[in-house]
């Protein structure tokens, strides 16, 4: 399941971000009467069609795995929190229908912006799909909509409120962070492609063409990165309230309390009571969480060790922090250089740095999702159902798992081959 999601999240991020890039390029092309922007938008639409088809197949398999690998969780989900998944089907259909309209209606509108408007539901549908699926994840982090005490006592689901899943306390900040991080990661992947083509272009016209694309896509990436950082900080703050064990594990708080330092580095076995090889910044964690040094932070020592998340999530949290800070500083430097008129995007070292940022952005996306899900362990539904209780532990599941794994192994080279063929045929 983890491997499937790791692959699917790449397609999902591109599926969310590409429509925004395409529509903005087309809009600018119409506004400036510049065919380069419109040509790039049209060619990226062909790539999006391939990714949409493959992403749809990938998403269908992930949905199948949900019911196949986690049957007891699927039963609870179906009774209490299935509404977002139903609504997501309509979002997907809207996206698919308007994608067909958008693709086959180029140059069919008398009003010059008419075609752009047909693409807006594609971008909205992609964003809604991400939001609705994340709402289900928020339910897993903070379950609502049924009588939990009764369920824990006798396994009976009572007091069902099918729309309460939309009101799970961490839902808004969680889907905002997921959405902006998907925009950021997907845009950076497209940016990496443009940089490769720009560096390999010897023709002046080609360089101008790709430079225009670089400016627009980088602007989107910088905005998305800023919003990702803001919502990421808010997400961490919400964990201290709604999932204190997860927060404590991420921050390596074996002991809670006021005047808590920010711990950088360090590791410990799950049953250990102390960290080794770490640096701490006195009082900083308390200040960051509550604004004052005497803010009390959660500690793992307040909870049974059987419910502690694996402490490997702390170095993963450190990795997320350093990658995020590194990318943010590079993007900020580029913005400053641009403001003072240094034209940084015309320099090869800057382009190489941006390419490394794109690679780091994908790593950041994967690391963030893995960290978030591992840090909820041992729960699949927080304080309600463990992963062990939810899992299909039948030996007969193994052949099916191998087939699913093989599908994702094959889909990667197939996707790259198809996109390379389209780009070559379209001279993009």
C-alpha cells in the first residue's frame, strides 16, 4: 500500500498542478498575444491527458487496495466517513468531462477567453479530489461522526452522522497543506523538465521559448512554496492539540513540559527514555508552539509505550525541515536577485540549483507523507482502530499484492516512454 501511494502521489500532484499551469500559460498567451505561451499550454495539455489516464488507473488500484488490504477499516469507513469519497466521484467526472471539452475546443470560441473558462472546472475538479480524499485522512487522524465509546465497548457503530466527517477539527488545515504541497511538488517537476530543455537548447528562439515558461512556472512554485510553509507550520501546531503522541514523536519529546527545547538530530530506540547525539535550542519549541517559553508541550512519557509512534519519524521530521528551509532559501535568494535586477534565471548555476530544488521537492513530498502516516502508528483510525486490527492478514493476499506491485513497477517506464514520445512528436 505504501509503495502504491508513493507512486500515485506523483501522478496526483501533477494532476492537481498541471491544469493551473496550463490555464495560466494560455491566459498569458492570449493577454500578450504571444503564441509561445499558447503553444506550450497546448502541448502540456497532451502530457496531462496521458498523466490523467494513468493517474485514473493508479487511483482505482489504490481504492481497490483500501478495501482489499484493510477490510475492517473499510467497513467502518463505509458506515461513517464514505461521503467524501462519493462526492469525489462527482469531482472526478467533472474533471474528465471538461478535459474532453477543453482538448477538443481549441480555437472554437469567438470570445478569446472562452476556451480558458472551459479548463477552469478541470483545475477545480483536481483540487476538489485532493481535498476530499484528504478529508478522509483527517477522519483517520481525528475520527468523528459516530459514538466512539459504544464502538470501542462492543464493536457496534451507532449515532452515525454521515456529514460530520467534513467537520473533523484538523480537516481544513490538513487539506490546505496537502493541496498547496501538491501544487508545489507538481509545479517543481514541470519546472525541472523546462530547465533541462532550456539548458540543452542551442537555438535562440528555443531559449526564449523555454525562458518564458520558466518565469511563469517558477512564479507559481514560489507562491505554492510560501503557502505550503505557512500551512505546514499550522499543521504542526494542530498536532499538539489533536494528536499529541504524533507531535511528541516528531519533536522527539520523550518528556513534555514547559521551556521545551527544539531538538535537532538525535535518535532513540522505541523503549528508550533518552536521546543520543542531538543538539537542542533552549526554550525554542515552547516559543514556536505557543509564543512563550512557558508553553507546555506534549511528551511521550504521558502515554502508554504501546501507543508510541516509531521514533524514526523524528529524523524524518528533521529531513523535512532542512529540505524545506534549503529550498525556501534558494527561492528567496532568486526573488531578491530578481528584484535588484541581477536576472538570476539567465545564469546556469542558478538553473542547476533550481533543478536540485525540484528533485528535493519530490523527496520532500514523499518524506512528508510517509512521516505523517508512520507517526500515526499504531493507529489506522486514531484511538479507535489499530493497523493490526484493520489489516487483511490472510496468506492468500500475497499473490494479489505481488500483481499490484508489478503494475506500479511497469507503469513508471511506460509513463516516461509515452511522455517522451509525445514530447518528441510535438517538438516540445
